[in-house]
């Protein structure tokens, strides 16, 4: 695989991992908030909705970037195989 292709893929993959981590963090905070809400009988529905939305948006963004990274990697692999003489790729 060419070096410039690998360098181009790094920021996409880093962002995807960061979004996946933020999604997991938001989900953990959401669970803690739900327990405190039930225990202390708080009415914080808006905060729960916001955290849940953040969690899902980060997860969606992460999945989109992972799919993009996979497609770019497969394209680079096809180019590399063609350069090495594999014609049926």
C-alpha cells in the first residue's frame, strides 16, 4: 500500500475511534444519570434526551467514518494489486 494513502487514512480512522469512544462515554454517563434520576427522583428528561442523542450521533458518525475508511483501504488495495500485475481485481 502506498505511503500517501496510509497517511490519508489516519485522520479518518482517528476521528472514527474518537467518536466511538465519545459514544461509549455518553452511554456510561447516561446510565449513571438514569440511576441518580430514579434514586433521587429528579425530573431531568431533557438531559437524558440530550445525552442519548449525543450517544447516537457519535455512534452514527463513527460508523460512517469506519465504512469510509474500509472503502478507501479496499480501493488502495485494488490499486496496489493492479500495480503488482493482478488484472482481475
